[in-house]
C-alpha cells in the first residue's frame, strides 16, 4: 500500500502536525518507503494467531481506587507556557 | 595510582571503601574530564554543583559507615529520565526547558544507593534513532576513529573531519562511558538503543527483561517495548548498576513484583553445562565476513569454557523489524499526543486550538519523530488498524513463540552478532531512505518484541580498528545467565583498549 499527497495531508492533520507544501513530497516518499518495507508482513500466515496484548505473562497489579497524590497546582502548572489563576490558558474554543 | 576516571565501578567502589580516594576527588576528576570533552557533545547538561554536593554527602555517609551499594559512584543520566529540578529534554525542542517536579524511579533507585549525578546525556530525539543524529542538540561524536582517520579537534576546539556516530539512541551514554566521562550511564532500549551504541563504542550494555525496571518518570516512546538498562565498561559493572536500577514499583503496573537477584554474584558463575543456541536465521544476506568470523569465535570461546553449542531456529526473525515499525510508531503516536503546547514545553500561537497544536508540534518535533508519529497515526487509523496494527501484534506473538520453543528445548541463552556492521560515519546512512537506518536494529529488535533480556558485550575489532559486539539473548527474568555468559566472552576477548583522549 502507498499513500498519495492528499493522504499525507490527512494523516498530518490527524496527528496535529502542520505541514508546508514543501514538506509533503518528501514526507510522502519517506512514508511510502516505510510502508513498502512493512509490506513483507503479508507473507506471514497469521490465521488463528492471537495478537499480543502483554509481552510478559503477568496479572495486572491493582491498587485501591483512592486519591494518593495531588493538591499542588503550582507543581502541575510550573512548566505551562501560559497560565492564569491556576488554569492552563488556550485559545477560545466555544463561541 | 590509575587515573580515577579509568576505574571500573567495582574498582571505584573498593577504592572508596578502602579510603584510597574520596567521592569528591572521584567526582572532580570526572567533572574535569567532561569539561575537556565538550567537543564530543555527549552531555547536553552538566550538573557539577549537584555532583559535588552529592559526592560530599557520599563522603559523609562513607565516614559514618553507611555507604550504599553505589556510594560515591559518578554516573551520567540519559536525558530521557526525568530528574527533579533538573531540565529534562528527551533530546527534543518540544519539551523546551521542561523542569520536572519529580524524579524517575530508576534514577531515584540509583540516588538511594548513593550514586552521584554528573549530568544529562545526549540522545536521539525521543529515543528514535540509531546514530544520535536526530537529537535537537546536535549529534554526538564517537570517541572512536577509524584507523588513519583525520578526525581531530581544530584550533577552535571543534571537531574536524567526518567523525563516527556512537550509535543510538543512547549515543551520549555510550560515548560518555567509552570516553571515560562517567563510570557508567543509564540508557533505554526500545529496539536496540542500549545494545547497538554499546557495540559501536566497545562498551557493555544490557536491556533487561520487560518489567524489570520501572518506566515511571522515563519519557515514553513505545510503552510495550521501552526498558531502561545500564551502559558500562565491564560486564560486572553492568550487573552492579542493573541491580540498583531494578525492582518493583507501585507507580508502574507493568513493572513486576519480583525480587532482584544479586546480579554481581552471577558474573563469575561460568557457562559449564549451559546450552547456547546459534540461530541460523541471523545469518543474513550480505553479512560481513568479519561479523561472521566474530560470531564463530564467540561460540568457540563459550564451547571452550564448557558450554554446549547448538544450532536453533527462530523462523520469524526477518519479520521482527517490519512488525516493529508498525508497533513502535503506533505506540509513539499515542504517547506523543501529550505534547500539545498547553501543559508544558514549546508553544506556537495559533488562531484556534487546533492551529496551536499543529504549529507547536510542527515547530517542536524533528523530522524523524514527525514521520514516526505519522506512520503510527496511519496504521491506527480507521480502515487500516486490522491490516497493519493487529497483524503486527499477531506476528509479535509468533516471534515470542519462536523463542519459547527454543528455550523449552533446553537452550539457556542465544548468541548472535549485536549489529550488522561497525560504527558508520555521520551523514552516511538514512538520508534518503529511513529504512537504511532502521536496518541497524535487525539483530536487537526481536528481543524487545519478545520482552526478553539481551546484553551486548565487546568481542573484538574490525579491520578499521573499530569495536564489534556480540549479543546474548536470555530467558525472561534470567539476566543472571547473560551476565555469566557475557563475562566468559569478556574474559576471552580481553579488555578493548578504549580510545586515547584525542579530543581533550
């Protein structure tokens, strides 16, 4: 399978990465090189094979469903580019 | 007295205990070496004040007889590990001056045992690369040079000539250990990022079994594949460091609740009575005769030490790398969705929220990271999920079953080459076709796909005088056999003479 330029733009948008017109052709070439490399997986008979969900056979650890951490907004916000009154600031999303 | 920077971790530990030198002297010697080696670009951040404060505290604990297992040992930390109040970048611009309010479990374990932090080490951006060329902070220069190479530091102190890459993604870790800029370094391995740079720089690197080290506080790349491990100059040192890094952690549900064995005690166990498998599928087309000869030599060393060598078959080997290039980007596209320009890191303003995301991510991520996020987004997108992602996860099951079958036949460990070649020069690979670079991980990636432990041990030099490594793959949670077997290879190969400091 290979991707056309329209698909490259669609993937970039889904991935939330802005691309310029100059980016698209080389991205298309690189993505298609990778997709053609993984094409060989179609040779493998995978009928009846379970997809892997956990690489080590272990039961997932569980913990009490309780609050064990928090109450320090200044730590949560200390790396945020823009904040106001202990909130993250984003452009207006609702009219 | 041997130069303090040339000690092994084991020797430094014994020397500190015997009070032959102090932790402060040991740390100062490394700080001096790092200052003189800036041209190598191994460290992205030096933390000398912190190192000296930690060394002073170590000296006090040593005086009181309260020394931990790594007391006073100066280490470098790959910049993928979050370190409290010390900028952590993952080799990316998108994290900006991210300053964590917390410490990763792995590094906290090291500090609890008394280790000293010298600084943060350069790496491929988000650990995506095999040469350290994708770092936002520039490539790392390998301390190794080809015989007759003209690479040197010019009048300005900058590197001149086509230098070699140290491998990646833990390129700063491997270069710093090989250049004696720390006694050992933390590293991480998603497809070969500990073992390949170790092989390229004549150092030892082990990726433990998935779940041995906590992933908490380590910047995530592909969560089902990522594991931390050490890079050191000897097998024994890797055993010492891994013991400290490992252990259960309530903050990571994929970190196992198993006691950590005394890995160092396993180092001198020998290989008598062990069955070592040689997988025929690793004899790939176009493999260099030097690598092939080294592999034979490795098997011969183990046979002479009392192991039984058997040929084994891992039929799905060739599908591991293509399956990895579906699974790893898929997980990465999901993990890296968090870099949104809102909560931390780089922000580019946009006319609305989507525009802000798209511009911030376009400006913050490098080319390799972008293409992996895009491949991951594509293979997970509607209509392609079954054809790509589910199929790759099925193939992963088959790869794991290959190993299980071989181990069920009584094989204790598997011997393979670590890399298909010695280190290459900067800019030599992957500029046109990304797959050319990916092929570096052909021998290491199977191990991540199956969650098994793997160690790379230096075993010889090629015709250009560059190090080559052998890899041993073990059973799940049996790192001890890898340390025992690795030590036999190290003893037989003899210690490689690491490069003289031509950069200083």
